[in-house]
């Protein structure tokens, strides 16, 4: 009888242990290192407690040998200057991350960036197939957009199709980010907002100023002019002349002759490089003066200064960034942003290593660098190379580089923090004059006349 009872108890305990082993094996730990305790009671005079630590099956970050970023650039064709300057900025950022910073921090290791790019010849017809090649053949991890809104318009759908994150550095049309794309994020100020600071400055200088607006018939410059027009109206400035011109213009004489009859105080021109230089040259030839002349980014270009010489004095231009108007770690701290990347001094030193000595950085240089820096920081924060995970990380990032603050609208990827800078040629230097918090000089208003500048007079702030 005793042997039978002992055998029954042994069998019962064995069954209990088997059941408990099965239950514990089916459980997953709620958090790393958590201890799961299972207690079971048998019908015998004592109970059995099983304690087991279950380790979750979380996959470590797969750390690659390199992170490849791909893009196309108009290294030939109409966008060659801006694209070349953008490439220099991109190369500066890659060089700083790889050689100074040591690589992107990923999975406890430092991973270097590799750059892959093609010349799209400033031709939007070539862009989609080149981005397909970057994704399908070159197997890049992330994308940067091309230069120019028309080209970004046709690149963005390719990135969206394959679920690749694209950082848009200088396709500033607002409309690009209004198409419902989820995988494109902007680092620069959008076209529709770029002229607002200029109009605010004009209002502060001359509340009753009469304004003329002339713009190129392309997406970017239409939005630029629209922003100037709307800002002028909101500020109570009078727009006395408002006219577009064709993209292949060869002569501004008819437009400028008509404009002159309205005697504007301020002339605002929204062009690209070649037509902007032509416009400034022909205004001088026609001897049409105004108290202030403003363009988009063109006055910041070395080619503008070379073409006009002392006649460039007094010209103002809107810029995403310019030398002397960089943000600093102290600015980041004061404004509540996390700082990342090189200082302006480091950027200029790196620029000298890759550019001809007669060149100087443009806004495109700053934008290209910022795109790489922001992407690198997002990868670090996400601790992932999954494009969607990095895209989600960008939604909450509030980071500042030398280029300025970065913060986006999570839904559209539009840039909402970066501010346009207005600079002016004064005494042979292109210096920031607006907004006041970043200005290095006061605006010159009115500017010298063409005849005065031909005699050597310069724009000198009072």
C-alpha cells in the first residue's frame, strides 16, 4: 500500500513538472532580464515552485561595413553651378562625419558613409531611371534629392515607389510636399516663404514703398513671386508692377522699359543664375534705378560678382545660408535645439580642400551639407537603417547645424524651422542684413545709382 502511494505521488510530481516546463516554455519575457515566476499547487501535502528567467528574442542592429547615400546632380547643363556647389557641401559633410566625427554611431560601432552619384545633366527626363539604378542596381541605403524643383518632382515618386527615404535639400517648391508623399523630407525654406523676410525689411525701411515684382515662369520662381506678393499685401506695401517672363528670355528691355514708367522704389526679381545676371546687366545698361534691388539667391553667386564688378554694390539677395551668417552651438542652446555637425570655421576649412581657390561657398553648399548631417543624426537616433524607422525619427527631431534649425511637419515633411537670410553687397562683401538677430550689417537704403557705382561709389551702411 505504501509503495503504491509513493508511486502515485512520484507520478503526480512528474506530471506537474512536465506541465510547468511546458507553460514556462510558452511564455515570453515582458522586458529584458525580467524574471517570470510560475507557481503551481498539487494535491499533495506540499507545493512546487518553478522560477525561470526568460530572455527576449530581440534582434541586434545589423551593422553594415558602410552606409551608402545616393543621388543625382546636374553637374552639366543649366543647373551645373548650383549642383556643383551642392556636391561640395555634401562632400564636406561626408568628410567631416567620416574623418572628424569617426562615422555614424550605429549598434555600438562607427560606420563610414559612402557616396554614389550620377550626372543627370540638369535633365528631368533622365532622373527617374537614374534613381531606379541607384535603388535597384547600386543598392543605396538612403537618397538625397537632385538640385531643382523640376527634377525633385520626378525623383520623389521613385523614392516613394520603393520605400526609400529621400532628403530634399534644394527642391524648394511647396507643391512637392503637398502630393501625399511619405518618404521625402525637406531641410531648406520652401519657395513660398523665401521672400517674406525681404518684404518685412522693406516695410521697416520705407513703409510706403512701391514695389515691382518680375519673375521667371517656372515653378520655383512663381512661388517665390507669390510669396513676395502676399507678404507685400499683408504688410500694406503697394505692388505697382507684377509681370512674368519666359524661361528662355534673351532680352529684358521691353519688360524693364514698361516697369520704369511706374517708378518703383524697390525692384524684386525672381530668377535663376543666367537670367538673373542678364537682368542685372540690362538694368545697368538701361540706367533704370531704384532705392533697392532684390533677387533670389543669384547675387550670392561668385558669377554674379564677376559679371557686375562694382555694379553689384547694393544688390540684395535671399539666401538659405551664407558665409558669416552661420548658426553656432550657442545659438542651438539658446533656442532649444540639439547641435550637430561642424562649425562654420570647419566648413570653410574643408571647402578649401575640395574647391578652387577663387570660389567661395554658396547657399547650395550649406544645403547639401545640412542634408547629410540631418540624415546621419536621424540614423543615429533611430539606431536603424530601415527607411521608415528613420523617417519616423525625423518627425520628432529638433536639431541645429551651421545651416540653421531643422524641424518638419510630420505629415508632409515640409521644413518649418529654417529661416531665409537677406544679404547685400556692401563695400565688396556680401553681408547678412536681415533678419536683425543674425545680421552683421545694416541695410543700405537707398543704394547708389548706376552712374555713381560706375564712378566707384559703394554701398556703405550708415
